[in-house]
């Protein structure tokens, strides 16, 4: 949006300015900040009009309206209800200098000029009126789906990102998640009756933290975009060191890992920054001296260190590298010392690194030495004619001698009107040389050019029958003919070699793409990768030899037995074996055809994936073994400690009571006998509950629990659950209150198991609640789930202890050793998850702990209309 002068009467052709107060969630103070902005502008003499402000009954926000001109809202009827909205026509009639409009993402009632409020704002801006507005991050169109995944709440009112990005100012209204929840708990955002539901749903700590990060990242991206735009508009090429950005240049050589680690140390030493790596690829797609496997490994290392990988196309490597660094506003550039040998350094003193240093300008360049510096590129240059089949390498020189001779005989035999002049004869000889070059390469073309030059001189250049080198014209013509023939042949030979190399690179890329696609689809096991490797390279058999034993993949013509042990004399013997090390103690053995050197690079990439698969398999097995042993040890230790007291105590109590009753030495009164019988009954009931919990927990862990899921109302389950609470039923009924259970939909659950879950959780809440503070049971519906909340006002639970509380034999906060084995929460979560639900703890606003049981809502039966 363009800027105009500060005149009070702004012409309609000059658009107004837009300022947006952006927040992560409702309640951070956007409306307050918008009104404060209006008061400050009005104090400076600006004509400010409050067209619409949503104060939501907050006294502090409503107080900010004092002294500001406020426009009455327009009333529009819709569906039998009167809606109050922005009076757009009145604002255009008054034409204030600045108008304040709250909630930019609002959807207008039908019948107005625009569907969305942001379209109203767009019209006001077009009329030359400045607008100050507010917006929450969840209403940005590009982030609405992300917010829905985080919060579970769909966003129906959105604003296009492009409209917000065009704003002249975007100011972030930030508030830590804990502070926003405290503001909510104190009733400063929503009415008290909505606080608990809001804190338990949208205003969860994790939700608010994620939304805050989204807002910060979006605004940071907009700031970075504005900086780049400013630098482009003012043609600023030098680096602005707003933050450290280190670019490391990767060639695909073995030194890449060293350069990445050095660059990562530079970033960490600078107290943060961005780490980027770039690989320059030639525009013809032919990488010189780069290894795809090495680049894949270096990319993995880079991403593990928090960096990002980039690939740029460019034939001038130094220029492309510096262009990339300047485009990213890089402050430092890390390049490796040259791997060129001494001879190449003498012939071409300035390599890529030296050129980059000379052209870097204000970018600091780190030339990092490594163990491969000065040892050559590690690859052999293709010799002239190398790479051709053996038959063509033999046929080429023979054709270079035979074809010129045959052409000479043919031309000498033509006479009369069909006879050609010297120019045509020379062109035919040149075509012969080109044909030989296509067949046998530049060496054969050189031999053919010498042969044709001699034959042309002897048989066709006067005096015929003699070699003539006396005339300067003839010598120059012969030299030019030979030079042209050899040059054209060399160009043809190079084109053929590049074409073959491009075809090979395309085949390699397709093969590696297929391999990567298989891995992404889940083909990560060693056996699957072995079979894919065997099929790709057309081998008879492939096996991975090493500890703990060989893994094989064989084709139809496979040979049984390990590769290192040949079979009987009657069995076919493989033509060739190729061995590739896999890790420290494995070898990949391919039996079948002999692999050419051109396929070894792709085989190296397959070997790298196999190495990762083998290592991943080992880690998974080791982790599984360790976890099972650790779990067994924890269970055994906890069970021994618990059984030592919790099972023995009720057993001892019942034993003592029964032994007393059986004693003949004491004459008990009827009251004493009744008390002893009650003690025995209570102890045995407690012992029975402990044993039942142990058995249920063991069935859960073994997966042997039988479920009967059916629709059931919470009001049907609750009375039975409360009757099974430890202690007398009157205490349970007095200490437990219910809210909203009658209106909650039925849940899909196993009724007896749900009763035990509720009984365990309510008993735990009653035990921790102070006297006179009842436990509350409330229900609500969210995204097809019914959430039952058991809320107490006790001491609560530390965040670090919440997951540990759900482990068996944990009694956090209980110091009297009279509360059982500590299986209640573990069993409740296991039973809930077995029924397809979840059990999670949350803080109770004002103090305490809330256990949230979330279960699927029962499907509503379809109503069939009569007839």
C-alpha cells in the first residue's frame, strides 16, 4: 500500500495506511492496544473515529473508549436476530483521518455490501482513510489448517495473507502462555462460567505455546521479507550483519563432513545463527567429481546439526556460490582447500577457493584445510576414446586407414562428366574423417586425417603422383584440412562422451530415485533392500555376510550356500563376485556378472542405505531388549516393595480378627464380635480389590482383556461407580458434585470397565481434596469425543511427575502407606486406552488437579422417516 503525504484531506487516489495488531490468541490485549493507539493519535490532534471495538465487558478496555469519538453500530436483521455491525456507509460519509475497527476476520451478516470485514477495510483504505485493526494468528488463511490440527477447532473466518502482508505496519501483541492462562483464570477474558472449559480446550498450555510460536515466526518472516525488499529497492549488495548466516560450500567430495562441522562450530560460537550448505550443479546436469552417496551423507549430517541444504545450478561455481551467499545475506562462507594436484595448481593457479576469496567483498571466507587437500580430485579423466566398446576401438583405426583408401579408388575411377573438382573431393574426404570419428573417437579421426591428407596430396593435388609441399598455399590448405578434421572429430568425440555421461547420470538418478521412493514407502528392512539391490544390478545372488549371520536374496538362477564356500562341482559357479564393506563387520557380496566401474558409484549409494538399515535394525533390537529388561526390573522391584506391605497389611488385619473370634480365652460381647467381623470383612475386601487390580493390570499388559463396547450414558455409570468407592457411600455422595452429565451424549465404552475407571479417579480425587471442598464431575463434547473431568482442589501434581504417576506401583504424594499398591492411575489409563480413549491430567484453575477421561461419542442412530 503506497504512502502519501500527511495532509488532512487525502485524495481518493491515494490509499490509506493499514496498521494491524496481531496476536496469538484471544485475550492478549489487541483491542486495548488498538484503543491506546487511537488515544495517542487523538492527543496529537488527529481526527480518530472508533467504528467498532469489541470490549467483551472488560472494564479496563471499556475505559480506553473515554474521550474517543465512537460510531454507533449498524443493525442488520438475519434469521430473526438483529446483528450489530460496522456502519461502513457512515464511516465513508464522515471521512475521519483514522478509523479503529476491531476483529478484521469477522464475517458480516448477509445483506451487506461485503461478505467479510476485511473487504470493508479494503474499501476504506481505497477511499484514503487510515485503518487500525486487530487480528489473531489463527485467522490467517495460510495457517488456519495448522491451527485446526493444534487446537482441534476449525477456523471458519479467515483473512488472506496477502492482504495482511500489504499492511504498512504489523505490530505483534505478545503474552507468555502462562500469563495468558492466569489472565483467563482471574476472569479477565471470559465470564467465570466459561473459564474452566476454555482452559481445558483452546487455552491449553501446549496450544498457546504453539500459537505463540506461529505468530512469532510469521512476523519474523515478514520482517525478513521487508529487509530483503528494502535492500533490493536500494540496490544494497553488501552484507548487513543482522544475524550470523554461515554458508558452507559442498562439492560432493570426502571433505564435506569436515567443512560442515567447522561451519557448525562457527555458528554455535556466534551464539546462534543460520547454517546453510549449498552444492553447485552444472547446468548440463553433469557433476564433476561429486559423489551422490557422499552428498546424501553430508546432507544428513547437516540436518542433524540444524542446518538446511540447498542445490543451485550454475556453470561459474565461484559466481553462483557468492550470488547464493549474498541473496541469503550470509556473513561468512566456508570453503575447502583445493584437492587439485601440484601439476594442475601450476597450470591453473587460481582455483575456486582463491577466486571466491578475491570476489567475496564483505563476506568473510574461511578456507578450511583437510586431509584430502592437494591429493587430486580423486577421479580419473576419461582418455580419448576410452569408454567405447572394444569392437569400436578396433574398428575405428582400421576404418581410418581403409575408408580413405576406398574413397581414393572410387574418386580415381570416376572420369568424364561425373568427375569432381578438388573442392568436392576434399569435402568428401572430410566427411570420411567425421564418420571415422563417430565410429572410433578422436584417435581414429586423427589417423584418418593424416591418411586422407597424404592421399589427397598425392592423388588429387597437381602434380598428381607426387607429394607437393613446395607451395605455401598447398601447405596451408593441408594444415587447415588436418586441423579442421581433428577439431571437428574432437568435438564430435566429446559430444558423444558427454551424451553417454548424461545418459549414465540420468540412469543413476532414476535408480536412486526409485530407491529413495521405496524407502519412503516403508521398504527399510535389510531383506527388502537386498532384493532391490539384486534386481537393480541384475545379479544372480546377493547376500550380507557377517554377524550374526548371512542374509540372502537370490534370483531364479541363484546358487545355494554362502559366497565364501563354493558349491559342489555340479553346481554352477558365479562368474564374478563383488564385495562392498557394510559397516564395521559386514560385507555385501554380489555374485553374477562383472560390474563395470561406472556402476560402482550407484552401488555405493545402495550400500549406504544398507548400512543405515543394518544399524537401525541393531538399534531397534537393542532398544527393545533394554526396554523389556528395564520394564521387568522396575515391575519386579515395585511389586516386591508393594507386596511386602500393601498385601500383607489387610491379610494380617483379617487374620488377627478371625483368630480373635476363634479364641476360647476371651468372651467377646456382641458389639466386639460385630466390630471384629467388620474389620475382617473390610480387610478381605481391600485384599480382594488389590488382587483384582493386579490381575487386571496383568491382563492389560498381556493383551488378554475382553471388551464389550456399547453406548452408555454417563448418568447410568456414575451411581454404580460411586457405590464402589472406598469408604462409606454417604461420604462419596457428599464430596462429589456433578455438572452437565445429563446433557452429555452417550459414550462408546465397556460399562463395568468405565465404572472402575471413574471409581478409581474419584477415589483418588476425594483422597486429595481438603475437607469441605467437593470433587466435581463435569462433561463436555469436542470433535466427536466426550470428555469427563474429575476435578479436585488438592495440592495438584508437579509437571515432571505426571507421566510417572501413571506407572504401576507409584504413590506420589502419599506418605502414610495406607493407600494401596499405587495401581489406580495405571489401571485407569490402561482401561481407558483399551476402550479407545485417553486419560490426561491438567491443572485445575485456582489450584488442584483435573483428570480428563476422553472417550468416543456413541454414534447417533439414523432416524428413518415413515413412508
